């Protein structure tokens, strides 16, 4: 009898162990839940993670940067693991304020990577004194960057904040939710516009006084931002300034077909822009032949053939642009100082830009008096533009006048000064400026140096060391 009971007990124990093992295996292979709206969360069972999968040991001697600029991308599922966690009560004001700034409901549950420190989004930023990025050299400073709310749990040091303007800058988010964590000694606030003009960000465009919330700002417009960077011009500057004789000569620029091809190339897949570019071009196409590449105004466009690699795309565009007399260079928005690769690519490739964008584009040109572009602002009607294009396309001598700047040994001096500014400015990043300001207890010194010049493009870039 005793043996029979012991045998039965052993079978029960083995059965329980097998159940636990099967349940553990099932959990390990369960797919993570995706981010869902508040209403769906009430009726859907979620795989919750109350603690991070891998704890990161806090290094109290390394300043932290709270990467608020990543939140929008992670919340919409564009980046990162989408396993959801309940937001701890102490962080709910920040999470809810951000979600409301995005025109969402409150966010009681968000991706766990926005709450807990995990390897997925921790970056150690290596910087030089003065806010430059340390590349292939020993850094002066190191800061840790993450979008995790857990950064605010350090009682000894408040994190700096790296923000972007696409999410509406609200008093609830910055004046109430984040303000209690601001410390002038251990944290600084920075704002970057992520490569678009100020017109793309209504909360800044109409309330520029909000820029004063931040200790340092990076954007396009010299009138409002502390540092102006340009990620486009460096890729084309040697072909424009003729460094190592890379610029096309007038003769080379004229080696294209004046017959048998549309005179204009239009490359565009962003059809809804503040500049109303698509409507402008559809009207122009009524009067002059245009070759269209991209989905805007092109019903035959095959999206599957689109090139997604940025470097390959830039190379392919240059090879295509050089075949045409004119290339459409209408910016996404028509804002001061907002000049992008749409202008630089045709100038580098030997095509004449049909430019509509920054009202002060003359300050950015390598030529004088708009002589290397067709400035669309100068025309009273689109039909007048078409008439000029048709006339130039049938007169090689007249067309060549737009390339005479290529005969000059040196480009415009103001263009060289602008390049010198960007060569210095582009070595800085918003993260390294924040990191440097924290380590050196900066109270506005860097900002004052950057803003000292009335026109920074015309002056020597200030030393921020």
C-alpha cells in the first residue's frame, strides 16, 4: 500500500513538472503585443512585462539624456519592440502629456522600451569639448542616451532632454510634466527640427517664443535657431566649388540632348506639401513636356521599383538629372533659409534648377543675380515659366548663359563663407552640445557665442571650447 501511494505521488510530481515546463516554453515563444489604442486595451489580453528583460546597472557618474525625440517613432510602431507595459504612476504625467500632445488619449500602457532601460535603445554618446561629436578620437565626455522614463528615477542627477518639434510643444508636457525634473546644474534641454523647415512645425512656427524653453536649438532658420546645420550641401560641395576640378565645365554641361526628350525632369513622391508643389507642376505640365519620376502626377508609377537606400538613391538621381536641361527644385515648404538637396543636385549634375523655396535663396547660391537658376518667384504666371523653358530648350546659346558661372575660377565668396560655417557646424550634434553643457555647467555661454554674429554665415565660426 505504501509503495503504491509513493508511486502515485511520484507520478503527480512528474505531471506538475511537465505542466510547468510546457507553460514556460509556451510563454517564451509567445509573440509580443503591439501598441494598441486605449479602447482596445480594455478588451484585449496583452503580454505584459512589468520589469525589463535585462536590467541595466545605472552609472551615476555618466549624465543621461532623455531621448524624447524617439517617442513618436516608437509609439507608432516604426521602431523597437512593441511589447506593452503599464506606465508606473510616477511617470504617468509625462506619458499622458506626450500622448495628448500627439492628439491621442491618455497612455496607461506604452512599449516597455519607453519605460525601462534596455540595450535596444541605450546609446553612449561620445563627445569633444565644445559639443562636437568624437569620431575616431578619444572623447572628452560620455553621456548615456535613452527614451526610457526610468532615467528620471536617479535621485542624484536629472536627465537632459532631447526634443523634436513635430510633436506639439505644449505647456502640459514641458511646463508641468517635465519641469519638475529640470535642474540647471545637471540637466539641459535641447530642440532639433529633424531636417525640415520651421513651417512643418505649427507649434514653433506660430509661437517662436517657445524656443526660449530650451537651452540650445538646432534648425534651418538663422533668425531663430542657435546652430544651423546642413546635411545636404556637403555631399555636393566639391562638384559645385570645383575642388580638384570636379565641377562640370560649360561644354560638359551642354552635352545633353536638346531634341527627342522632355526638357524638364521632375522627381517627387511627396505629393502633399506646404509649398503646394504638385498643383504647381500639374499646371506647368499643361504647357511644357515634363518627364515625371515618382508617384506625384504619374499614374504609371510602380512603388515597388522605388529605391529606398539613401546613398543609392542620391547616386541614381544625379545620373538621371545630368541628362536633362532643367530639373524641378521646388522645396517642401517656402521658408527662410530652407534650402535642400533639391537645389544642390542639379547644380552638381549640370542641370538648371527650376527653383521655388527659400525667399532668400540668393544668399545660398554659388552664382550672382540668380544666374545659375530659374527663380520661379520672379514670374507672374506659370504659363510665363513654360514660355521661357520652351524658348531656352530651342536655343542652345541662350540656355548656355545659365552655366556661365562654371567658367569662373572661384564661386561667389559668400558661398565659400557659408560652406566654412557648415564645415564647423556639422561637427556638432544636439546630444553632444547637451552633454558638453552639463559637464561644464554651462549657463548660456555657448548660446551667447553662437548668437554673437548678426549673420553667422559671414563670420568665423566661434570657438565653443
